[in-house]
C-alpha cells in the first residue's frame, strides 16, 4: 500500500476550498464595488460545483507525482479544477434600467455565506493541526 502523504485528504481538500472561497470573496467584492456602474454584469464563482467535481474526479484526469526512491516523501496533491465563473442574469423584477445586474442585497448575502464557509474550513483545519501537534508531542 502506497503512503498517502504527510497530511490527510481532508486537509488538502479544505486547503483547496479556502483558495476557491478567497477567489469568490474577491469576485463578490468586485460586484458590490460596481453596483452603480452602468452595464456591469455581476459574476459568480461556482465553488460548490468545483469542490464536488474534485471530490468525484480525484486523481483520474491529472498528473500524478511518482516517487522514484523509497526515501522520497509522497505528495498527494491531486489536480484541482478551476472554478467555473458565470455571468448573473438580471432578475425579472429588477428596477435597474442601466443594464447593471448587481443586486447588492443578494451579493451581501452571498458574501456572508461565503465568509461563514471560509471560517468553518479554517476552524476544521486548525483543529486537525492541533490534533496532529498533540500526537507529535505524545498526547501531553
């Protein structure tokens, strides 16, 4: 059985999640900043879809690192798909006539949800690292 690497799959997955959530935060902040820009189209980063795809695909469609010496440390960095970014369509009830599709209330809600998901991932990583530190210290 080949070793899985230094850290469990959960940490690698959460690391990728943090990267995607950071990207989403930037896009949402850009949308909010351009709420009054005529003809600006809001965007959305599809984080959940990218994470689900990564979970399903695993290492099947990417490069795999190979150890050529038994003393090499195994790295389990699976390829991670780029998140899809889509243009948001204006709501049918939107009162804006300038072509701008940014709904500040909706964007602020997405921003809050994304921040909560980011903070949750950070907390899980922190707990996992504390657990590993405890194991290294011998449970003291």
